[in-house]
C-alpha cells in the first residue's frame, strides 16, 4: 500500500535523525529561536498582544464553566470543547436538513459555558441561540450544497458562524464588535468530512464552539479583523465556497418567519445514521399493527430514496460503531427487539447469533432521483406466505412531526442512563423547558446535582 | 456603501428582536437544549469524550508555561497563543521565501510552551524544530504558490503542519500517533490573507501554534483521525490546495541537505515590509561610503524588482503603521537617521516635518518580470549636481548573507528595549546559542529573570 501523506510525515518525524543537521544549521535554528523571542518581546505592547494576554488570563482560571456529565469546572473555552465533543460523540444530537449538519451541538455548548461565566438569564441564552440559528441557516442555504460535496463538514464550517453570532449576542456586543467577531472567526474556520468515522468528527463539533468563543471574547476585548473577511477577494466565500454569493440570503436576515419556524429542528429518535430512520419507524409501526414473530420472517425488502444508502456501508456489522451505518442491523434490531436505542449499539447486542443470522434476509435498494422528499418502503415477507408493506414519508422527530415532550423525555432518560448519570430526565427537561423564566443558574444547578 | 456580509450579520444580530419567535418556537429551542445536553451526557463515556476531558483537565492548570515578555505562567496552549501572537505583532520575525511566510513564529511558541511543561533538554527542542522546519518547507514547496495566491495565509495554513510535527517529535510520539496528530491538525487548519492589516494577522500566527499543540497533545492521549486527512478525496489538499499533489515533495523527507541548510532562514533587519529592505541597505551602505548630508539631497530614485512595490501603498505615511508599507518613509528615515529600527515607527518619528517634506523627493518604480532574484537600485541626486548610485541584490539577513551574531544581538537589544523588558540581549542570545548543551529550563530562567 502506498503510504498516505500523513503516514509519510509520521515516518519521517518519528525517525528523524538530527545528525543530518550540521553544527552551523543547529546554530541557525538557535539564532531563529533568539530572534523569535526578541521580536515577540518587542511586540508585547502592541494592541493585538495586550488583548490576547487579557484573553489568555481570562481563560486560565479553571472553574468558570461546567462539564455537563461530570460536573467538572473548567475554563469557558475548554468546557465548551468538552461538551461539544461529547455532544456529537454518538451522532445522536439534532439535525438540520438545510444545514446538512448539526446546529445545536455547535451553538449550545459555547452559549452554556459563556452564559455560566457571565450569570445570564435563561431568556438571554435562548434569544442568543435563536439569533445564531438564523445566521447558521441563512449561510447554509447560500452555500452548503457545493461546500459539503467538496468535503467541508458543515457543523463547524457553517454553524460556527451561528455560534459566533449567538455568543456575540449573549455578550451584548454592538454591531461593530459583532462584525469583528465574525472576521476573527474566519481566521479559524475548518472541518473536513475526511475525518468522519474518527474521533476527529466530534472534535470538529467541539471546535465549532471554541472558534466562536474565541472570536466573540476577543472581539469584546477590542480585537479586530477585516470587514471583508467573509466576502472579500481572499475571504471565506472564496476559500471555502468557490466564491458563491451569500448576500441574497443575508439580505433576508431579520425577516419572518424565523428559521426556527421555517426550517425547524430535526430530533434524532434513534442513535444511528439518519438514513435508516424511516425504515426503522416503518418496522416499529408494522410491529404494532401486526403480530410479527421474528422467527417467522422469511425476508425483508427495504427500498429508500435516492442516495439514502450511500452512508450505509455495513451489510454484516460486527461492532456497535459499524452497526450505526447498517440498514441490515437497523432492520434486524427493530424487528427483533421492537426498539432501537443506545443499548442496541453495544457490541454484544450486534453480535447476537439470531441477529447476525438475520442479515442475509435483508434486501436493500434505493430509488431514482430526486433525493427529496425522503421516503422508505418496507415489505416484510413471512414464512406462511403473508407479507406486510408500509411506506414512510413523515418522520417522527422531524420538524413536521415533532416528538411529544414525553417522547423527548424518554429519549433523554435513555441518554442519561447510558451516560451513567444519576439525574432525572424529567427534571432536566423541566429546567430546559422553563428556561425562559429562570436564570441559567437554575439549569446549571440541576446539571451539577447529578 | 453596500454592507459586507459581516456587517449584515452584525446589524442583524445586534438588532435581533426575539419577539419574532413564537412561544412554540422558543419551546423548540428549549427542547433542542434539553436534547443536546441529554445526548452529550449519553456520549460522556465515548473514547473521544474521555480523551477530550483528559486534555481539558491538563490545560486548565494556569501555571504550566511562561509568557516571554511578562513572565506570566499560563496553560500550555494559552502561553503559545500569546507568544505566537506577540511574536508576529510587529511583522519583524523571521521569514522563509519557499514558505512565503514566517516559519519560526509558527513553531517555537508551541515548542517552548510544551517543552517547559515537560522539562525537556535544549537539544530535544532544537531537534524538534529542525524536523518541523523540514515538514513546513516540503509542504510549502508543493503547494504554496497557488494556495497563497488564492488567499490562504501560509504561516498558519502550512507552517502549522511543521509545528505539529515538531510538537509530536518533542513528545516522542510513535509514527502511528504522529499520523493521527497530522489528521487532527487538518480538522483545525485556517488562516486568510483577507485579515492582513488587522490584529487577526498575528492571531493567525498564534493559532498555528495552538492547532499544533491541540493536535499533538490529543494524539498523545490516543485521539484519532483519518490517515487520508491530507490527501484523501475530501482532505487538506482538495480543500486548501485545489487537489495538488504533495507526494513528490514528501518523498524527499529525510534527504540531505536538510531545508535548514538548503532553504535557510531570512532574518529581518528592519521592522517593516520586506520589499523595502534592499533599498534601505543600499542607502545605509552609500551613507557609509560618501558624505551624504540630508539637507543636500535633491531627489532619490528607487527602482526595485517586478511586483516589489505592490505592498508599498503609502507615499505620504502619517503613522508608524502606514510607514511600515512606505518606500518613501524607508528612504527618508535611512537617509536622515542612518538607521531604520523600531523607534523609526513611532508616530512622532514619521511626522517629523523634515521627513514629511522629503517624501516628494522620492521617485519609486519597479522593473519588468521576473520577480526573482530580488534587487533594488538607488540613485541619490545631490543639489551640487553629483549623484551616487548603488545596486543591491544580496540582502544582509538572508540565508545567503546572514547577520553576524553581533548584528543579531543588536537587533535583539532594540527589541527588548522596545518591549520595555530589562533583560540583556547578550544573555538571552547566549542562552539560545548554547541551548544544545543545556536544559530548556536554563533559557526559561533567563526569560523569567526579566
């Protein structure tokens, strides 16, 4: 196998023999160090340096913001990094179709950490989220299709702008400083789909929050950036979006309905690839309507919309992580267990002999274009010759068919149990749902009581 | 004036009226918060989450690394961020022509902070720098021309790979972890020339160090990324370099001569745009050869190589920052003062009436292609009809004509005085020059004695 670029660097660096450097070359390096330190000291009193020092001092106290699962207190930025990474580690967090990514996990960890450090009201936090959600969706509508196709990961590469807007709003910055925050963000935007399937995917969600905090907090201190950082000739749209125009979408900022009403939020009901969700719903519904003994099933046909099968790369999954991208497992688990939840993705659950033996009974295919609206058709053929058919378009959890509060609390209870946190999902939900009328501190106290 | 994209966001966010959100929409936002927290708690025990928590705990102690100018002790990453930003705030730090950017300021702040926290030897630090320098220049040779032209800022967008290699080397990571560090870096790479001329330019130099530290320290903990993060179909070369091939250059990694010998390092002798340096050197040399009374100069012709005048946008600078991009000021100060140093860029120095009156006597032009090798010609016409002409190609401070140690110490003394730090440049230089035979701690003690 030809080594990748990364592997070439790794082999070189791990085996680097400094004996190849002459004494003169080592002296050149030592002189570079001297010159670098001396020039930095000369620059210590420049505005950029003084503000960065103020920022760093403000971030170096450990106890400013809470890690949701453990109650640890960390500096604002690090708490947001941890909560954002945790929040995306299971790929179970909410989704936005216009974003092709995950809006809330890119925004709330930053807002919660910042809000805790500033003692804000729950209303201020939700207002900030709504403003950030608007910016996120407008930018996504302008550029996400090509940008995502190329390889950018929209959760950091787009929603970070919304996170920055949200943080700037929570800080109460004026328009001039908000503009600088957006420019400072552009100096940091990154995130690639090439890292999907590794820990660096949730890391990129954590990073979206960090970039936003750094941008907003530096702007608050007076740090500056170019007003053309997004749409200038060397700015964001050129570097990240092939020069596409974003103004038409931004000209709609402030118009009603807000995107929280128009685009809405899609809550994941099952902790695996979204492309399986309609088929799972169909099977669970069939199971309620019919007696469907698992042992009596001869085969299952699943057909779904154009391109929906692309991420479903495991026909014979052996681990929980593989099963997250397997329609075969989704069908087997839904039929066998009557539920698909976090426990379904323990390796032992995936390796059950009855489940493994079932994979060959699943036939998966996809339809012709277009990709939207999404649909799935499931036909369950029984040994006795009877077959049951169901077609699913409206998905429970989508903005059009939202989960009931009770269903959402049930999902949360599953999550809290999986995280081994002794906290009532009911109580956590109430603290969130009543946030508009309470200080953020009330929610934080619930979290820290775990 | 049409507002920029950033300004549109800023006006929207600053004026955002949350009354546009229905109670139902606010409840959707509150539910999203609940779902985000619950899912994050479910993900707390995932490997990505546990490692990120370990990383954050390790970064939340305040006293791990030293800020060079103030002696403040900060977490590793924040010290590197501050030192890296300070180090580029004056644009006086060293340069690499193949990089089209600043190698040392992207690498040493990270290495110094990391090295301090681990108590390494000076030799280990220099070895790591040399390895990082190699990776930086090889990657730059492969892609910098087009990447820079498009608008990426090579100090973070390329030298950060070298910084990551250097940090990984200093940590003694094995090849597998170094490869993951490179992939984790790709999740963070950013930096745009659109932010030149603002504080976000030095911020991007600071960021190069932060990205590298985060990548190397996470990889050390076992965090992972895609092996194809650089050269895969959605990886770095596609997103940041139009799919250019980097393998031919990487295949030379490990070959002698090392780039520290072949490409070398260019030290700035004057704290302003590099495009003025040859003209300044010519005038200072003429002044030593001839009696050149400032009052007797009638006019000065300066001609320099193709494209060298592009950044020199101020013919009549009024401030120190403007004067940094003015050949007119460079000529006037060199002729009047016999020196161009940090004090030359105080506003009062630029506004001296004799200097301001002189600007009209300077005639600047540029030659035909090619751009390299660089040159400058200066003709000084005196009132008495005599004229003196000089042509400069070899620049003192370049890799071909390095400064003497005494000249480098002189530059450093100017820097330390400008930074108002009571430290002997001689002593700092000695600690750097003797680093190969001492613990890094010895240099840190010199810095902290200021």
